[in-house]
C-alpha cells in the first residue's frame, strides 16, 4: 500500500505562518515491478490521498503508468513504432517514414511524449495549413503522430492518445475531369507507339489503376472470354503485390481493344508483361506518368484546339482515365453494382460516394409519384 508522509520546505524558524505554508506531503509507493518510488509536492493531504488511491487502483486494473515513462522523447517512441512498418507495402512504409522525417520529427522529436496535448497538435495542424501544405500531406503527418502516441499508450508511457480526435479541415473538391470518347481518341492518337495507345484505351475502357496496368501479364488477357484478369498491382520498384482492395476481378475488354492487345502480345511468353516501357521492360509507373502520360496530355490539348473542337480538353492524370471509364460505363446504362465490379471498389457505397454525380437523378420521379398520390386523394 502507498504511504503518505509530511515534510517541509525551507522556512524561517519561529514563523508559524511560514511553517504552515511550507508543509507538503509525499506519497511513497511501489510500482507493479516492486520498485519503490515517490511523488512529492502535494500541498494538501487530501490530494496526496487521492493520488495514492489512484496508484493502487491502476495497479489492480493493469493501467498503471510510471511517472517517468512519459518523459521519453518522441524520437525514442519512434524506435518502438518503426518495426510495425515492416509489414506494410513498401510505398506506404516509405510515405510514413518520409512524413515522420519531414514533418513530425522537426516539431515533436525532442518533446517528452507526455507533454503533447491536443491543443498543441491543433496548433501544429493550423501552422501546416497556413504554410500551404496540402491536406493529404497534413493527414499523413497527423496519422504518423497519432500512431506514435498510440505506441506510447500501448507501452504504458501515457494514459491516453492526445491525437485521437484531431481532424484536418476539408478542402473544396475540384471538379473531376472526365474525357469523352472523342477526347480519348485524341489522347490515343498523340501516343508514340501501339503499346502506349493500348495503355490509354485499356485505362479508359477497362478502368484499371495505373499500378494494376503495370502489373498485368500476357496471361491475364483471356481472348476466349474477352476478359482481363486483374489480381495484382505494382507496389514499389520491382515489387508486385495484391490490388489495393485485395480483390480479384475480371473486366470486359471491348472487341476493338481485344484485337489491339492480341496483336500487341503476339509471340510473347505468357508470363511476360502485357505492357512494356520504351526499353522493353515492365512499365515503371513513375516514369510513365512523368515522361509519357503528362506530355501526351499536353499534346492532346494542343491537337484538340488545333482541330477546332469546342470546350477545353481536361487536365487529367492516369487515374483520370479510370474515372473516364466509370463515366462511359454509366452513360451506357451500367448500374452501381456493375461499376463497382468493373473498378474493384470495396463496396457499392464507395462507388456511389465517388460517382454520385454521374448516376441518373431519380428525385424528379419521386416528386411526380408524390404528386400522383396527392391527386388520387382529391
């Protein structure tokens, strides 16, 4: 059991008022590992008794936090958290470590973990926002700090995670760019090779992510069923793993594209990449995005204008062709479940959240039906 002992700070001998003001109480107790320790400085005996009771309660419930444990710096907690990153995809691990080194460590690395409070973290978030950091960057930094503090909770350094309820202000979402079939044709026309044209058509008409495009092999194209088997994605340089949602899907390949892909892969080994880089290797996502796709969009914009088409050619990334695929599928009557299966979303709710603006609006039909109910009463 904890014991409580009075003691005095320095005071002038004979001054009873000073002696009374100098009275303090010390709680002496044993930690769960039986080490004797003490906490001094209580001005009131009742406060010391409350602390002693709380110590005994947490020892019984297994929630005891050693007073010195929280003095560990965040950089030390980082060392405990780091092994948890080994089970993640290489790109995710790299992103997390970069967020720590660039944003978390400079601000929090030398802080005792028990000194971090929610107001401190909110101020940090506000500072990053005022500096013009993108929301995704801030979210990742907050995620890493939250994970570090959770590690501190699990290690009995702190009782609660101060980052648990921290949110980041949403940004207005830019209007998503969808290519029309004609714009897809223009983008395909400015590609330098048949291989590059086939990549554009596959993204726009089959909807795979660019990381899934890069992971496809010749054997994933089933000519007999007109299907493309998507069950893997490039996770990092030379690393191939499961798709983002760990789902396998077989997507339909339009006849015109099937003919192109069949001709493109004629004579190739089944385990060879379906799409190749300029040097004949498996497609490198980063290089393709920067050296092939982005310049080709600029060329397509120029050609679109030179050909006298009305409207602007949208600025898109490779993922924009995935959105285009959804748009084209919905325009020809595909329902939400079909689009979910085509794109490999985890649920139809995800599909609706992303593409709600593309599905037909049934509200007018509801209004007409309610009006009919009213008219029947009359």
